[in-house]
């Protein structure tokens, strides 16, 4: 090798090493906070506490940091990941086991950057990639409420079940560098105030993308805002299929009006659907508490997101021939017989349901999506009650895991997903068996937690 080539190689290696060191420094350093160096906040006003409580509702903090049998925000909720289970932490203002020693800057780093007070990195089950878009004013209000509006609870945090060396946290610094954008939401020029408010809630505190956006091989969301076509396009998560929130007519909200989106978030139901699965918890603890103006903003923003015909397929049209074929003298197939015995009384022989109390099966996302996890899961395990204005509803999907075999569930769901014009496709017995093994029946007691 000539001297000139050797020199060039050395220069290249030096540049490469410098780049690696620079990237490591950027990734591993303690993130800056706009609240660094600020004096401890004074005692908050009633208005600030009220605002902080509202932000906590927008962010649905109580759903992940509580369990049905725990005090609010004391942690302990198990979250499944491909690497093992992790457990939500105590975020009450207890000084020993909670966040009572956190300054406003510490709180901000945990919330918007995923870095705890002692410097360890949080797993992105904590939706800090979304919370990063929250405004400084909302972070300050949320901190004030947690420190002065939440009762401290002494409850030690539980270690994750992720084995060594996969439980090492420092590589998350590089994950953050690759997959997060740590800066508050910037209003988009050319969009009105209603649209920008909806975008701020959905992308930020509401963290809708955490469930409704598909994830890559590194468990990163494949989009953090409306500039990316897969954002809110639907995703399989923890045994449920979170549908598209875009204008997809089959697997999304393309057939919904803005008013129907508001109705769904405010009351938990409309003519198209009733909340179930994880969305029931989100409704019970979060969306119904949002102001009418914010609900309108969210609906306005979501309805602006286009669908993808290539992903969504041929628009669904109701086919009445199935109803005619269900006449007793013509009844054929075990799936049809199970439907008439177990499903038709509530969801109606024509599959159209009894809106808004009992949702239709004809044209439902669970009947049209290729992903069948939600259909299987809710049939096996039922759904928690919808609690609107403190009153549990009288109708809920019961669990059928004790009444129907895996083959019977596969048959009846295959019938539903291929009837009345539905084109979701058949369900495999093995898929029912797998979900039966890894899921439990939904509790008959709804998860509705008081936040004080």
C-alpha cells in the first residue's frame, strides 16, 4: 500500500472514530431541559392544578400507571414486550418509591426524553416519543398536579422480567437518537387553529400513534405525524388490532363523519362501533373527560388524514343474501348455527347490530381487517363495561372461552368475517388456541380510576 493510500485510510478511520464518539456523546449525554436551573416552582394556583389534571386526562397517565386493585398512579401494571414483561412505575409524589424528589427539569426529562432522575433510560412503552411534542406550559401544569394534586403512595417498583443482557438500558440512548424527535409540536402554517389543536393532542399528549401506528423491527413507530403515510394506519398490539384512524373506508374511519368521531370519543359508541379492549380503558379514563372543543379538534384532524386504497381494498357494501340464507330451513354450516345460537340475539340476524348500544358485525373493522386478533380476543374474553358519566352500561360482550371450543370460535368468526359483504377472511383454529393461552377474560369490573 502506498504512503498516500495509508494516509487516506488513517484519515478515514480517524473521521469514523470521531463520528462514532460524537454520536455516542450526543446519544448518551443527559438531555437538556428548558427548566434546568430554574428555582423550585411556587405553590400552584387552583387554576394550574385544574389544568394539570386535565392534561393528565389527555395523556391517560392513570391507565398505565395503575392497576384495577391499586391506588391511582402507584404503578405495577404488567406490560408485555417481545423481550419480556416490564412493569409501570410509581409516579405518585412519594419521596422514596415515587417521584417526590423529582424537580420540574427531572420530570420533563422523564416525560419528554425518556430519562429518569437517576439517568437510566425508560423503555418506550412509556410513550415519550409522543409526549416529546407537549408544550412547556402543559408539562409545568402536569408536574404541579402530580406534586400537589396526587396523593403519595408507598409502593416499591417492580423490576422487569427481561433477562440480562437484554435488560441493559444504555442502548436505548441510540434508539432515541434514531427514532425520536424531542421537540414540542410546531403549528403547521396553512392549517387552522382547530386542525392544529387536534394535531397537538393526537400526536402529543393523546399518543394515539402508540397503539394505532405499525411498528418496525426495532419496535419503533413507523411514523410520528401526518407527514408519514403509515402514521395511524392501524397496528397489531398485545393481542388486539388497533384500527386505522385515517380515511380508510374498511379498516379506518372513512365512513364516519366528524360528528360521529366526537360521539364515539365522548360516549364510547356510535352507529359504527362501541369501544372495547384497550380502547374501553382509554374511553373510561381519558377521552370522555375531554372538552367538547378538544373532541371537535381531534375529530377534525383525524378526518383530514387520507386513507390508502392499496392498503384498504375494495370498499365494503352490505350484502343481504347472508340474512336470507340464515332462515331456519336453510341453515347450513357450524359457523352459521353458532352465530344464530350465540350472536344473533344481540347483533341481529342481519348483522347490523342495535346501534348505538350493540355494534354491527356487518361492515365492522374486525370483520374487514386482515388482522383477526380483535375478533378472536373479544370473543374469547369479552370486553369491560363502558362507563359513561360514572354509569356502567347494561350491555357488554361476554366471554365465550368457557362455552365454545377453539374450533367453534374459528368457525363462527370465519362465518361472520365472510358474510354480509365482509371480506376479512377465515380464522384459523391455531390462532384462536394461541390467543386463548396468552390472554385472560376481561374483568366484569370496569377499569375506571379516580385520579385523586
